[in-house]
C-alpha cells in the first residue's frame, strides 16, 4: 500500500478535535480524499492548502429537538480536523472540494507532466 | 462517525519520528492500519425524549436514504439498510479505507408502543432523524377530579 498521502500531526488545540474517517484513492488524473463529516455542510467545513499540506476542518453541532431531554448519546459533534501531506506531483491550485450528505470529497489533480502518457512507438 | 482524538496534543508529538514509530506499533498491535475505536452497533444513535415520544438521530454519512428501511412494530424499531462502498474503478488504487461499508441492521426496544402511522423520518447532512410518537392509548391522560 502506498502512503503518498499521509496523515500529519494536527496542530495543538485547546479543545478535543474529532479526526474524521477517510478513504483515499488514486486515479490516473488525481488523488481523491473522501471524509465522513456527518452533520457538516458547505458552511461548516473548510478545506485549505498551505505549504503542501491539505487541511480539512470545521465543526458540527448536535441539533437538540425542541423540548428534548437527552436519554443516550453514541456519537458526538464539535470541531474536527485532519491534515494530509500532499505529494509533489499534484497541482494545489486546482483542488476541488464538495460536501454532500455529510461526506466531503476533495479532488487533488495531478500535475500534467506527471500523468502517465502513452508514447507512440514508431518503427 | 468521528474518531475521538486525544485532544490537545502534548509537546512530545513535535517529534514526528517518535509518533510515527508509535503509530506503527499501534498498527501492529491492533492489526489494523486505520484509526479505529471499538464501536457500538451501526448506526450510532443519539436519543431524546420529547413530549410526543422519542427522537432518534442516526449518524450515517453518505448513505442514500433510499437504502434505509425503517420499521416500527409495537414497541420495536428496526433500522435496516446498506452503506454503499465505492469500489475502485479500473486503474484506481485504494490508498486508505477507513469509512465503513456494507449492510446494517439495528433493532431497538422502545419504552412505549409507537404510533407507527405517525413516525416521521428526515435525512439531513448525513444524519437520519426519526421522530417516534407514542401510540394514542399510551399517551398520558389527565384525569379530571370531580368535586362534590
């Protein structure tokens, strides 16, 4: 298994931070990071790239029903963050991010020059 | 479906090397490469009691609501469905897989018989909310006291 995209250390924070679960796959064109962020929408999640580190972060909140009294809790909400070191072969300018149904998909295109090309062999 | 992290990292973690060795050790010991915590059943649920009955939130990011079946019989609620995993297409390489996928089934005993016809479910940002009202016959009744 290749570890081209690796988790790096989150910066110290004064509150607990959830680390979202992710799937990462590599296609011919790009690296794709898919993160579970239940409760998050486009307003509460942010993806940034700085010094070849992709950071996804944001926050979620539990929506207490009106007049509700909590009986049990198996999942929480709050701040979340995860960092990924990007390989050199990607173009940070063309990263795209999209959130749907509490799932964030970040597409990190590879640089043109590193994409595999088929070279015509002439005889 | 968040992994609860340790929170404030102590200064030791500046030593990336050390942490990476530690992570490798943990991986070896746990026999798994992804950060995992021993989990409750899927989907994890938060439960509230309301004036009408119960409200349940089920955390299921990325699940298509069409793939979830909710059934209420008497005082039993059952959730059944599947989380579609994305199979890598030809030429794709999976570098990391931490998100759960597959079929799930979870059954809960409710503290009352629910009015099955009035159960409401909504899905928003990966969270399924189910409102379960009490059945009519189980609603608390106020009894008027007759005065002489």
